[in-house]
């Protein structure tokens, strides 16, 4: 049950938000802020009934946190937002134990093998792809400019400032575009070389073929 199927749920959809590492990682704080901005703008469609934080991004804490959130939600949920694919996988494990995997939309982030496999199986609706190659190229440009004592703008790098509430400071970053990955375009992560078809398609030959991935 993914994509537009969610709109068949009686709205607003009862959603559990699973954030990670906001106790230690400002990156996670920003993920949380972004998710809540979207949720708050769509209150007529989404009702966040539980907002749980997986302390320190520890996957071992994710299943208990979700189990507790699901219990508090009355044992039923229409969708789950997870801050990364590891947390999403733990959520899916709990849903499987209750016969709910593939019936509750779950999202993640990072486009690793585990998350992509869950998408191919139909247990996860989407993840977020961030190109390692693009990140490495941008970091190289930035490092070379700094070592040479040049303004980073001369290397084609435009920095943006943002507040780090954890460190109580202002930081700068070069922001790169991210891409939503679903079953329809999962092959782009393989085509980029970020994961291999051999790793992705173990035990999932038919699903890979259906997604246009040749192992």
C-alpha cells in the first residue's frame, strides 16, 4: 500500500513519526523540522498521533520505540515516517510480527541495500537517494578552494547558513539535491553505482527484473 493508496484511508491519516538521533545529531534535528513542516502544512490529510525519537540513531532502540508508539496509538496506524532506512526496517519488523507489513506505508532515507530491498518486497514505499559521488565531488571542490585560500564561490560552491541549536552556533553547508526513490525508479541507485545489482537482488531476482534491474 503506497503512493496514492494512502488517500483511500479515512483522513486525516493516523501517522507515527519515528525520528532518530535528535539528541546527538543536528542533521537529525533538521530532518525532524522538515518533516514536521510538511505534516503541519497538511493537517487535513495527516494526523501525527505519536512522535518518537530513537535515541542516538541506535537501531536496537527503534523496534521498542515503535512498539510503544503503536501501542499508544491503539495498535493501528495508517502510515509511518522513519528518519532512515535502518529505523524503517525495524518498524517493518514489528509490522511483520502483526501481519501488517505491506499494508502500512513506511518511508525511510539513505537508499542502502536494506531499504531498497524492502521497497522491492513492497514493505517500504520510499527512501531518499543522496549521491555519494556528488557529495564527494562537492567536498573536493570545497577542500581545494580552502587549501588554496580562495573564496569557495570561485570553485562553484555556494554555501548556505543554518542554525545548529545543539552546538548553539551558525554553520555553513553546500546543499545538494536529493531524490525520492520508489519501486518505480529504484534502478537509478544501481545505475549510479552506489549499490550493486548483485547485492541488491539476492533472493529478489523476480522483483529486480520487474524493476528493470539486471543482476
